[in-house]
C-alpha cells in the first residue's frame, strides 16, 4: 500500500498529497503525521492539497481532524492550495473547517508559518 | 371513401390546389395584416406551396395520425416555420393562423367536391378538422419550444453578464454583484470568483453587494457559503456595499455574520484590503 510522504524542512513538516485520496490512505496519513510531529517536535505542518480533485464528507472531515491533531501536538497546521471545486464541495457538505488555517500556495503557507514562529 | 383520401384527391388536382392556395394567401394576409408584416408575400406563397405539397404527399399515404412517419416531413416543415416566426417576434396566435386560415378554403373545396351529399361532406370536414387541429397544435408546440429556447439563452447571457470579476489591485479582486441572488447565480458567482483567485493568486476578494436589492436569510446563507469557500482556499473575503436598510434586515433576521468582514462601501473595503496585503497609501 502506498503512503503519502512527509518531508521535514527544519522545524516544519511538509505533506504534499499528489494522489487521489481514499479512506485508508487518509487514516494512514493521520497516523504517520501525528507520529512525525511528535518525533521531530515539529512547530509547523504544511499540507498541500493542490492535486486533490475529489473529496467526500469523510475525507473532508479527516482533513479537518488532521489539522486539529497537529495543533494539539503544538504544531500550527496550514492547509494550502485547495481547488475551487473542492472548496465548493466542502461548503456544500457543510464542512467549513473552523479553526483550520489556509493559504493559497505553498509559498504563502510557508511565509505564514515563518512569520508566526520568528 | 374516408375523409383523408378525399383531401388527398383534392390536393392531387393542380387546379384545385391552386384555388385553395390563392384563397389561403388572401386569408393569411387579412389575418396577419396590420402587424409587422415581416414576411413578404413571396415567402408566404413559397411556404404555402410547400405546405400543400407536403400535405398532399402525407394524405396520399392514407394515414390520419399526425404523429406517424408519413407526416414527418410536414412536421419538420411546420417546426421550421414556427421557429422562424418565433425569432421574428410573431405572436403565438399569428403563428397558429398559418394553419387555421387554411381551413376555410379547404372546406369550401370539400363542399364543392361533395355536392349535395351531406353525410359524406360532414365526414370529410370532420377528418379535415381533426387533421388541421393536430397540425395547428404541433405548430404552437414548436413555437413555444423555440420561445423557451430564446428565454433560456437570455437567462444564461444575463448570468454571465452579471458576474464580472475585476482585478482592483495586485492581489485584490472585486466582484460587484447586481440583481437578486439565488442558488444558481451564487453557484456561478462562487465558481468564477474561486477560479479567478487561483488564476491571479489574489489573497483578498471584495464582494460588493451594492446592487443586490434585498438580503434575506437565503441570500445571507449564499454569501456566507462564498465567504467560507474563499477562506478554505486561503483567501480572505470582505463584503462591501452594505446599505443601512440591509444592515437592519440582517440583524433583525438574526443572521450571524460574525467572522465576516463587512464595510459600508467599496472604498473602505479597498482601503482595508490594501492594508491587509501590506500596501500603504499616501497622498
């Protein structure tokens, strides 16, 4: 089974989702990411979902949950690059992801993390 | 001899067909006179001629069912006629007259052909009435459909026209909304705005609702959806152009606009957007 790679960049973690998500994959990511945050004592997590074209209610909720888990572990989590279609779907599903930070691009997401941590 | 075949016989004779056509054209010109008169008499003559030929061919098959295969060319022809009339702005009554003014000359000829045989005449006239009524209904149906097409196209045009996304500054988009917001429009607005956000990489979008006449709970909900979708993508949304009346309505309705930045006019919103994106404005 394939996994979503988690890259370490200094005190930040970068997760770039380049495949279509399915339930098992997201659950695996949740496990891997929380462990990685704990292991590296990361202070920020950037999740790039610019390649994700399809979401359902479960995946939407998991994205929200993963962000919240990162926050609880002491890492600010920024969700970047959500596509318009995905945003509309989540809103229509009633998932407004309260408390989740967002940014347009990876670059801006990084700026946000750095600005807060410096 | 059934009614349909006697109509076929009538139309089969060139002389009688000619008489019917002349009478029909006269009826048509009186029925539709005084209106725009946008169809020339030449064209009318051509249309009536073609109709008579097609009707003659169709009735010769002996079939009386207008929905049948024998009447297919005739139906297609009538659809073409009503479509062109709908586009030229004829009313439905004027379009229907094309068929119904054909009754009188046809009945006259049937009368002449039957002589004093009242029973046969009644039968023929009944068959002719049924046939022409069905054709008339078909014409109206086609007319209606093409009018609906026109309306649908105009609606689509309006939808496109009323949702321009403009770039105010580097990184700042504005969307002046005009007209009532409904679900379909909000969807279009949202999609075009979100796509432009991605294209331009803008961080702030200003939704200007100066041109929205009323805000009810449904409209407010649509606005909130747009704001949430924008936030999910990582952009920020400012709602501007809130009139005093609308502010009162929103509060009275108990709509929760917390977490949404609102400004009274576009200028204030732009000033705020510039500030958020790190610009300073000086005179």
